[in-house]
């Protein structure tokens, strides 16, 4: 089992550009959450997807959008990139209705640098 | 004021010592409490998961939750150099929904 996978691992963009990050959840998981982790900070919740719908959203502007596909994989899109968007973007997956025994797993992250 | 406060450290301890980490929070709606370990440039790895108040032990790790004080702790016994990492506390009102993380505490275990 490959666990949660994310691509690409690293990415460099310039201000104003758009970026798409991808996540494949752990086998058997149907819920995907995205987090942004700035250097030296804890992860900040962006949004969560279940059944191809955005179910919860954190305090992020509309420049951040996402999508979940029928195979449960997900994309995070960020438009009009700002320098402050430079961060590690983490994807986490779990099964709907999971209890503590059905753990949520994080992927290795995509490191985005905006110049 | 942040919803979750965590001392960033670094916390340096000798090998074999007990590592004591803690977080405080302000949102009384939090019911689920987690501790994660994150190595440099890696994703967080879940160490402990606790629902509501009480203690939970798993090997060398013990998690404590005191909801009345809005205070959670993680203890690592017999610390090893491989325990050197950043430890993040996290909590949520609804299981694996929106998690609110602390800033993380960097721990260094010296041989």
C-alpha cells in the first residue's frame, strides 16, 4: 500500500501564476483534506472533500480551490500566486465516519516556492 | 490569540530522559486531540489520538487531556536520538474534520 501520495514534490512559480497540486489518497479512503504549512508553523486547514463536494473550508481566499474525482483523488488549485503562498502543501486522507482506530494519514507534501 | 498555543522550543534533552510536551487551547468545542511527529521536510505522522479527557498510553508515549483546564500533554519515556523531530498537537470538534494545529515544538535528543 503506497499510502497518501502527492505530486509534484517541489515546485517553483512566479507571482501571479497559477498552480495545481495533486493528491492520491490511501487505498480505501474516500475523504481528502488539504493543509498549508508555512515554515516554522503548524499546518493550516484549507478544505476537505468528500463525495466530490467541498464539505468544510478554512479561512483561505477564493484563490484556493479544489476538486475531488470519482476515484477519490484530489487537486488543489491556487490562482494569482502571492509570495506568501510559499509553503508545504499537505494532503491527508481518511474514511468517512472514521473513528480514532481508522487513522487519517498525511502525504509527504508538495513544497511550493513563489518568487 | 491563537486557538491552540504550543511552545516552539527547541527542547533539548539527553538520551533516556523523559520528554514533556504540552499545548493549551481556547475552544471548548474541541473533543478530539492528537499528537503528530514531523521529521524535517516530511508529512506529519500520527502518534496519539484521544477522545475527550483522560490518559492514553502506547508504548513509550503517554497522552493526557484535561478539558477542564484546556490543556493537553504528551510524554515520551526513554527518549532516543531518533525521537528528534518536531511534535505537533492538533485538535478538532469533529474527529477527522478540520484540525487546528499548534505551531509545533522542536525536540532534540542528544546521545
